[in-house]
């Protein structure tokens, strides 16, 4: 049924239809509307589940671990600082092989504290052993949750569904919300591979030393490779059953004869596609590659989708301060370094808008891109702070100095 | 081993391992049919109080629940020595997640069982003092606050033993640990405020809180069993001496635990909904020095010189416990024990000792 | 694509107004996107929200920098120059005020635009009258419908009745109708004036 709703609401409705049995959550902007909606559904008994208001994100993931190990379908959601706070448990869940599904409403990590969108939170957990699926639209965010439970349970691996905080969670868009019967037909009951059962007791979570740790980790690696196939098959099955493409590994757009391809994750892809359409109209041979699955990294699919493009521009909403681009590294590893030029563009950090205008300006001169550039960087602001730091040892906290420099920001639009 | 009932024709004696008692009065451990939830072959040290306490407690819970139980364990000695890869000594369904989250994971298991309509299966969360008092405190408090249906058991050996005897929030004043060494002006652990988790549990007004030690098997079994009569959050705090960390003889574990209770340093009591309902009286009171002397972690209080002022402070703490929890029947006079009479102290509100 | 930018202060229902507009467009079978400017929520602070309406799916997620229409819910914001950023010469603007542009100090400013597309409507007082509270959003949408015909009044009313119920829905709907009439009349007067000048 078509609805005009906030992204968070769409996700809550999708999750509810997946019949989770235990939902546990700790509030953090911008995930709050998702868990509020789910708690209301549990409270008024529209959704038959246990809802635990936990005392921290660490507790949230821990409750999910206990619930999943006991054989229940478990769900939680978080962002940014919360994801970091539960980080130990995030890795634990993957190591234990528990098919928990978690929404990450992507938000920047502080300091400085910032409630707006970027991908640094999910990126910080990219090696935790979870699958990471990125939604381009609210429709896809909704759809990916339905797929996520099925993928997670088939593989016994936890899955993170990433959706841009505010840009998707707080945006009202038109979505097609499936019927309960459709979801039930697509998502079978949870049949655990391992479960705490007094009738057949097992010990889960033993220490493993040098004699077997490598093999345990190798199995995890193998499961990730298997996930590439499972994700593809699930997306295909979803398309067949629900009648629309959603998820999968990558989504190319006008890459057929492209000389330049812009690769990106998440909602920025929409803006990029609009920009690319304008550039195409001006004769540029440019295309877009949406990376829908980031972990496991679909190296083969990426390489294939890039086709003969000589130049890949990776638009990143996160930064590895010690090295530069994060997704760039994965893309570089997938490609033949001789054949392609790769440029990293860091954009949209901490919620700065990525505009068609700026993208157009950048991509129209793609040939002049250095290996790493920051979109819309205010060099004057940076230089003035550097000057302050050179002038005195006790120059004060840099972020505060720079904010003061900017003056009133409340009325900024872009 | 199959359960066998043994008939003895001698009566009126407790001599033969209490098998002469009526069945319902026998300890769980005395029955051949006990579950051995934690069975032999684990790698605990000789004389480990925690291995003993865990077996006592969990076998009692196993009987009380007819085996319908799941245990969630924090990282620590118990988890490590019970599951040396590729073996496990657990004969019950058992989950280990992390160090600081056992109460939350247990809450999750309980929620799942409820969601699946299996509230016949009961949940025990357990961990050492480190995982409970320090790093697990937030999760523990959350579990209490939500009144999740979990019995949480803390095996308190008063330091982070598994990682090499470092000080925890449960380490008593003056005790030597690897991070509160017996050197300097104030050797051993500093005198702080302590963190009385049974009282914290009582402050949450949960249904049942109790303390116990491995010195009194029947009392411990009774409390573990009683706890399973309740639903909702429950807390059991068990003192489990660690010969290695405490520097006591492995054969002295039960003796050390008994001295802890008889000196008044470890009060043994039960509480419901925030008020003490019973306390175990001290039968033969001893000065704290009897307890301190047999543990090398307190050796610096006696050699090279006796630190009388520190010992006096420890004694005062024991005296306060005795008064506060009513551990001495009123008619025991100072002459008999050779100790000053306990100073009456106004009981803090909520201990429920008014009128005792 | 038709792009609208709303300006107001936290607590005035700026976000709700954008969502109602999206809902109205949705009820006409069109694609719509509404989102706030994502500041820390704080009563009284300047906030913006955006709404895009199109017959094709809307892909972009950038803020509206070139609005086709501006809706100003709080005239105390009018002193900020950035308020009008991106509004083209053929753009629409609806200001919640009982005073005219001259009185608001925008007499010069409006001369650069099409006179019949920049209007005021006393939405707060209409809301106070019909709803009992000075929440101008619904009224402004009624006025917006009359000004731009980007959505119909019926769609606006449908959106109001979908979101609210009982006396709140009725009050908002009445205010929207009243504002619609007010703006329609104001516009007709301006058009006649322009024709008579020509």
C-alpha cells in the first residue's frame, strides 16, 4: 500500500512485519522515531513482541545477543556514539554467529559532537563481521530490513541496515508498504543453527586459543564470501515477489559507455544521479555506481560494473584521518591499478549538504581532480585557525574557535 | 551416575554424610542424583571457592527448576576455567558473551523465552565481582530496574582474579592486590567507601536479595532454591575465597569463608523488597585478626610490625556490620567474647531492623 | 518539480506544514518529499523545512536552494537576508502577516518579483479564530494553494483530516479555507490592479 511517511516510520512498519520477538533499544538521535514507533506498536499490542527499554546501547546489543542465542528473532537500532558504545558487543554478536538485525541511522562520530549525517559510524565497525547494507531511498530502507532478516538467518551472521540519519530517517517520502502476507511469504520462521535449550544443552561462547582461532575466523571469512551470493539471491527473490529492485550488491546507472563513474553509498546517490543527468545532457560520458552492499565488499560486481571507465570518483561520507578514503581502499583493491585512475572526494561530513551545484562544478572538471579532495572545503576558515595556532601555544579549542569565526549559523540554508 | 537411594539403619546421627536425614532435608550436594551442572574436569585452582560456590548454587537451581534453566556467564575465572577449548564442564545450556554484559544478556534470554511462551525455563546470570560490581554495574542496575526475570549470582572473590589479582570495586580495604601492592605509606588497598552491591540491590527494591558463603552449604542451597520461588529480578551474592589471590591455603577455603562471617566482615542475610527479612547470627564471634592472619594478602598488616590502627579500622567495620544487621544475639556479653559490645547504631531506613 | 521552502521558529509547526504539503501532493497521486533542516530541536530557534513535489520520483536529497515558493511562518525572521536566497523572479512568496510588504519593510524588495506572486496572509490570526491557537501552518497551506495552485485546496483539506482529528482537524481546515479565500481575493485584486496599470 502506498503511503507518504517519514523514513523512520516506514522502517518501523517493515520491522514490525518481520515479526521480531525481542526489540531492545536505547534512544539516540536520529534513530529515535524508529524505536518510538515500535514501542507504541508493542504497547498497544499491534505487534506481539517483548520490548526492552535498556540502559545503554551496550545493554541493547547485549540483550539482543541473549535473545538471539535463546532462539528469538532480535532487533535493535542505533547510530554514531551509540554504535561505538556497543562496539564490544557488536563484534561479540558476529563472532558468536547470531543473526541479529540492526538499523544504523548513520550519523557522524564526535568529538566534536555532531548529530547530522555521515557514514563514520558504520565505517568504524566495518571489520566487526557484520553485513552492511546501505539504503539509497526510504523505500529501499524499508525493503532492506525485510531482506536483512532472511539473509542474517540463512547465514547466521548479523546484518546492519544503514540509512542516512535525517536525510532518510526524517524525510517524508512515498513508499510502498507491503502487506503482512507478502512479508510472511518471503520471511520464514527463525530456525536457529545454535540455541540455548535445556533439553539439549550446549555451551556457547567458549574461549578459543591459538589452536583453533584462525580456523574459526576463516569460517567467518568464508561466510562473508557466501554472503555475496546469498545477498544477490535474496534481492532477486525480493524483486520477484515484491515487484521492484531493491538491495543487491551494486546498482549501476548510465555506466554503459561511461568514461568517468562516480561511486557512492546511501542517499547521496539520488543527488549524484540528478547531477549526472545534467552532465550527460552536456555531453559528458559519466555514470554512477551505487554500492548497496559494503560488507562483504562486492569486488567482482564493482569491477564488472565499472566496465571500461578509466576514472573512478569515489564520493565518501567518511574520512580515515590517517589515510584518506575508506571505500576508496576497497575499490582500489578490487581494480587493476594500472588501468584506472581513482579520485577520492570527501563530502557531506557531519551533515554538510552535498549539492548538485557543487557536484556539478567538481565533476565537470573531473580531469583536474587530485587523488584526495574535500568538497566545499572552506580553506579560509582552516587557514585562520592555523594562523591562531601558530601565533600562540594556548590557542584554545579549535572547533570552538572556528565556530566563533563563522558567526551565526542558524540561518544557513545549504 | 544414576540416582540411588541408600537405606541406612542407623538413626539419630549426622555422621554418615547426612544420608540419615529425611530426603527433603538433605543437601542437594549429598544426593547422588545431583545435576553436577558444573561437572568435574574444569581447570579451577586447587581449593577454588568459586568452583565450589557455582556448583552448589547451580545444582540447587537445577533441582528447583527440574533442569529447566539457562545460565549466562560473564567473562572471568568461572567462564575461563569451565570452558577450556575444546572442552566444557557445563552440563546445562550456557552462554558466555562479554565481561560487562551478563545481566543484560540474561535479560535478553528471559525476554526471548517470554516471547516464545517458555516461561517454564528460568534464567541465571552469573559473574565474578569484577563483572558485577564494576564493569557490569550499569547492566545489573538496568536489569533490576526493569525487574527482568533473572536470578543474578555474583561470586565475590574480591578482585579481578582471572587477569592476575587486580583490585576491583569489591576489594576490601588494606588487601594486597597486583594494583594495590603492599608498599608505601598505605600498603594494600585504600580505605574507600566500598560498594555494597547487596544493599544496592535492596535499594532497587527487587523481590529477593541474599548473601551467602561457601562455608555454609545448606544455607547457600536454601537461598538459591528460595530465590527460584520468586519471579522478577533477584540477586545472590556469594563470598568465594580465592586461595591464589587471597594467599590462603587451598585447604582453608571453607574455613576462611567461615571466619569472614564469624568476624562480622561478611554479613549473611536475606532481604525482600528492600528490607532485611532474616540474618544469620554469628555463633562464635572472632576478632578480625583471626580472619586476616591466614591470608597473605593481609600479611603486611602483621609484618614487619602490626598495623594496629589499620586493623582497628577493619574491626570497626566488622562491628558496624554486626550492629547494622543484628548479627549478634543481644545476650552475648562482652566478657564472653573478649570484644567490646557492638555499639548500637541507628539502622538506616530500609534495612527493616526496627523492633529486632 | 516544484520546490517549497518554509521558514519559521521551532514550535510553530514548520516541519508539520512541509509534511502536510507532501501529504496533499501524495493524495493527488504525485511524488513528494518533505524534510526539516535538521537543527537541534529548540523552541524559538529559526528552523526551515522543505517540500518537493513532482510527477517523477524525487531522487535528490539536498536542501532546497532554489525554491519556487517561500512560505514564511514568522515575520520576525524577515530581517535575515538569507531567507530569500535562491528565490527566482517568477517565484512565489507567502508571508504570515496582517501587515503589507511596505509596512514589513520589504516594499523595495518585492519590486524585483512578480507582484501577484508575493502575498501576505494573516494566518496566525485566522488560526487563532478557527483553531484557538496561533499555529499558522494549515492556514498558510490553504493560502499557498490559492497562490500557486501547486496543490488543490481539497488536497490540503484531505491532508489536514488525515493528520488531525476532531476539533483540531476542523479548526485547521476552517483556517485553511479562510486563508485560501483571503489569498484568492488578494491575488485577484492585485491582478486587476496590474491590468488597470497596463
